[in-house]
């Protein structure tokens, strides 16, 4: 094996290792944080539209009932997610405590 081949092989290994390190330390946690924020935003929107599903009276629900056919696929998952998870304050507090 020539020296140039060894260097190329070593460079590939180091690049793969550095990419894994970067993903594990920076990309992964950032993606998780972005996904949580997007999920929270979706949950707030759905709760504003369909608050009566949880027994919260809302006059807006009459007008947002027209959105239900478009959001029907997300509705069951959203409802299950809200019943199963912690309060919003606990969830927001988790991002500051590791």
C-alpha cells in the first residue's frame, strides 16, 4: 500500500469520525430542540382551534370546525399526545435542565 493510499484511507476515517462527533454534539440536540418547538407550536394551534375537545369552552371552535376535515389525520395523534405528556411548563423547563 502506497503512502498516498494510507493517507486517503486515514483521511476518510477521520472525516467519518469527525462527522459523527459533530452530529452527536451539535446537530442531534439542535434537531431535537427544533422538533420539540415545532410540536409545541402545532399543539398550541390545535388547542386554540379545538379547545372544546378537552372541555375548554371556546367560541372560536364553531368557526374552526371547518378545519377538521383537513386536520383529521393529525387530530387523534395530537389528542393522544396531549393526554399523555407532562404539562407545558414542565416540558419547557426540561430544555434548561439536562
